[in-house]
C-alpha cells in the first residue's frame, strides 16, 4: 500500500467528512421530493404533557391497529408546546401532522394562518350532539364577540376540533354544606363558616400570570367586569372589575390558604384532596387526576361540582379551556390527519376515550348515567357548556394580556398593591400593548 | 560610476509587493485548513445568530427597518428596570456568598484534608450539584419552600424555631432569598473547585518560607494564596455573572417571577417579551443591550482584577 502525505490525508478526511455529514440532508431531500401517498405510514401529534393527552395516548393505538398508521405522540409541557408550535408554524415546518392547542392559542394561530381549514378542505360539518360553542371556539375569525382589526372581513373557517371539553367549574365539600352556593355571596358565607385552623374556607390559585388569570376571570366576569369591551376598549380599571378583584384578593382571601400568591393548580388539588380546604374553582382534569382519584384523594365522593356561582351581574360565567386538535399548514398528511380527528370524535370512539379518562364534548356522553357515575362532574360540565361559557378574549395578543393581567392579580393577592392600583397599572400596560399591535386603544 | 535610471522602478518595490502577496507556506495552509471546521462552527453557531439578532433588533415584525425604535421601546418599558433591579439584587446576594463560601471550603480542604481519598470524595460531591439539571433542582426546591407542604416549614416548626408558616415564596424579600439560595447551593461547588485547583498551584517552598518567618494563616492567605488566586476570581466573577444573566429554570418553577415582578430576572423578562408578548424586535434589542452592557462590565472587572499576575 502506497503511503500518503499528511496533506493528502487531510484532504481525503475532509472530503469523506463532508460526504458523511451531507448524507442525512440528501436523504431528507429525497424523501420530501417524493410525492406523498394518501395513506402515510405515520402521523405525528404535538401534544401537551399531562392529564389532557393521557386518554389520547390510550386510544391512539386503537386507530393504529385499525388503519396500520403509526401514531407518534410527541409531548411537551404547556408553555413549551406553545413556543414549539409558534416557531414551527413560523418556519412552516412539517414536523407535526396534528397539534393539540389550548383554545386561547387559536387567535394567534388563526392570525398567523398556521392551520388548514377543516371545513372547506376536509368536509367537517357541525354535529348537533356537540354544543355549538365547541365549534365556535375552533373557528377563526371568531363567530361572536369582538374581532381583531386585522381579521375583520376574513372568511370564517373551522380550524380546530375540541378533544378535551374543559370548562372551569366550582367544587365544594358536599359532605359539609347542605346546599350548593348559588352566588359568590354564598361562597363567602361558606368560607367564613367553615374556615378554621388547618382548614381553609377557600383556595385561591394565585400564582403569577396564567394561574392567577384563569382563577380570577370567572369572578371578574360574574361581577360584570372584563378586560375589554366589545370594541376592544380596555375596561379592566372599571368599578366592576376592581370590585371583583377586591372581592377575591381581600374579602375572600381572609379565609384562603397562606401563600395563595404562590399557589398553582397542583397545590390547590393537594389541599382539597387531603381534606384541608372547603371549596375552590376547578378544571375537569384536576377532578379526574387528583380530587376524585381513588387511592390519592381523601375526599373522593365528598365533593360536588357545579357551574360557576352567580355574581352581582346576575350571571355565573365559567371559562372555556378546551383543547383542540388542528392540522398545521406545513403537514403533507392533511387528509389522513383529518380522518384521525373524524375517527376520534365518533360517538363510540369518544366513549372509549372517555372510559380512558377523556373529557367529552358530546352532550349524549356528558348525560350518560353510566359514564356520569365515574365522572361526577359531567352534569356540571354539560350545564356549563349549554350555558355558553365565556372564552378568553379572541386576540392574538392574549398571551401578553394574560401575562400583564395575571401579574396584576398576583400583586393584589400578595398585598404588594391594592386591587385598584394593580388593575389601573395593568390596564395602562394592556392599552399600550394593544395600541402597539394595531388595536384601538 | 553607477547611474540610476528614473524609468526603472526602485529595487525594493517589487519585493515589498511580493511580500504583501506572499503565498502561504504549506504548513500555514494546513493550519488554516485545520482551523476551518472550528471557525465554521463558531460562525454558524455564534456569528450568524448574532447578526440575525442585530438585524431583528432594528426591524419591525414584517421585516422593514425601523432604526432604533425597538431599543427606545425596550428602554421605555418600566418592567425592564424592575427586571434589572431584581437581577442586581440577585447578583449582589449570590456572588459574594458563593465566592466567600467557595473560598472558605477550598482553604479548609486545602489546609486540613491530606488524605487523597477524602479529597477525591469531596471532589465528586462538589461535582454533583453542577450536573443536576436546573429544572430538577427547581422542582426539589419547590418541595422545600412551597406553601403548606414545604419541608423547610415543617422542620422549622418541629424544632420550635417558628410557630406559624413562613411564606417563603409569597413575601418579596423571602422569595428573592429562596431563589438565590438555590443558586448558591448549585454554584458554590463550582467556585470551590476553581479556587481549590488554584491553591494546588501555590509553591510549597513559598508557604514553608513564610511559616519559618512566622507568618500566621491569615498572612499566608493574604500574601501568598491570594496572589495565586486573583486571576481565578476574575474567571469566577465572569462566569457567574454570565450565568446570573441566564438564570431561568428554578426561578420559573419556584416563583414564576412573582410575587408580582419581584423575582422576574432579566432572562425571564426577555423570555416573556419574546414568547408571551411575541415582540421579537424588542426582545432582540434587549438581548443586544444585555450583551453590550455585559461586555462593558467585563471590561471594568478585568481592569480591576487583571488576568496576569503582577
């Protein structure tokens, strides 16, 4: 064998290295250049990690065995999922064929034009067994309420189908109270009555940003307050809004757990589950995951679930927190992805999904007595959906608004600012952010 | 007699020209070739993103150039100054404590522990906090400080030091101390390891000579050890300041920046501007401002603590 020079060795190594490193790129180019068949071998779902995607993971193999299509579920924590989807959509990436979306993300994704329309592209139509609000929340631009200035005049399309029918509800200890609280005054009276050492009359989920925002919005609305009016004018510093947050962060807080400003959903569930608190707002996933979980909770069977109590406005408004499935524009397997969604929401498949811990949207399943025995919150959820709960303002700026509002409520819960000062400052910041985004201020 | 013709070029000119265009030797070309992959990686990983951030910082969302408007907006936001204040307070708490504790441990081990096995065991123990993912540390710290079930409150109440629950994460001062304590736990070992390795370089003869001259431990430290450790302090301060600007995970998990914005450090603030407000122009401007400020700070520190021993 002829010896080679050092120079020749370096040259050959560089050429070999360049060839090796370019192999994946060449293979990728070949694969994307090939026309996709109607039936792909695999569908990839970007999902939120936790109770929300647990049932999906359980039923996906059934679809796999029926169709031969491998279902890959890639999980992310809540915040990371949103960031991942936004960056993927910005790059028009084809990493995911389906994505789980929290309903407040729809305005962002709708405005970005990141999703494939399910109605015009794949023939989705409304099913009378599913409340219309569930379709409305997946429609963009929104069919009711104010429409962002940039979206006015656009044709409405269905972009997402709810697979987790979350609505915020209210829970209390039915073994202690003889009747359900009908109003926030009743909630306060019960908090006073049952509050004692190591047993808190009310649990505030007051951690900064999303938790504090989610916990307080139903109270804000029930008191007649809001963040925006119907023309996007900021009304967070109105008397009704300040009264609502004063009620939560001062009046009700007297009977709340210590450290409420740092309490998140897991902390709240723990307090309820170990029998150290009387009542709070709640989400379905908290009920199935902890509060009614056998072997985990000491109060399973002792809790009652009702729609959000009424406030001075005369209304009790729950908040939607639906998780939807959508098809990213970058996916080249749209038809197969749409078939999976259609399969999932069929009554018999959704029933299996519910039996595996899923939260249904079909009224027939919510009122199914057999399923209701295992899921005591179903009647409250059915009532909440039928009463058309509020959704978070349909603006692509919602994340910014929620961060500002949730921080302000947290400041009020922590006693760093009075509710009035906190909301006035937050209203000013939200006005500036919305003006920057082209909304009327 | 030698005559010089004005038409002829000066004899040195072509040589200079040749020197300017001198062909690289084979070894030099090989050296550049070998450097190329590393330089290419730095270019792709550092230079291109930095240039993109610079462009983004002077652009609107649609890509049009808007001059320094993003910088004006970034500097005009009062939340930025809250974040700077929080980061400053955090740095003032963690840096001195980590350096003092790390130095104390290093001196203690250097002067008292002679058995190599024990030194190796301490070395492994010191490495452990550095390799634990910050997210995991944040989750464990939450179990320590959380309201109502935090381990720390239980211990304090059991030993009778407190009779009511301390609101570690809800009180602004205590929340800052809580998040700082996590940093101190994780990064003091880094300071210890660096300074301990520095102490190994102190010549034994110098120490023995000082001892013969009657120098006590403080004099040995002040006039001998400190001389050898001084460049390492610059290294530690530089690394730790850079780390403080990147602190995110455990603060996000422990307090989420709360109560209010009292523990919203710069990194968390920039994250929110980018991923909650989706204001990428302002976030890029903030990133550039942080980079420039940190470069100036580093220059000032390196002047105060020269890298070379003098």
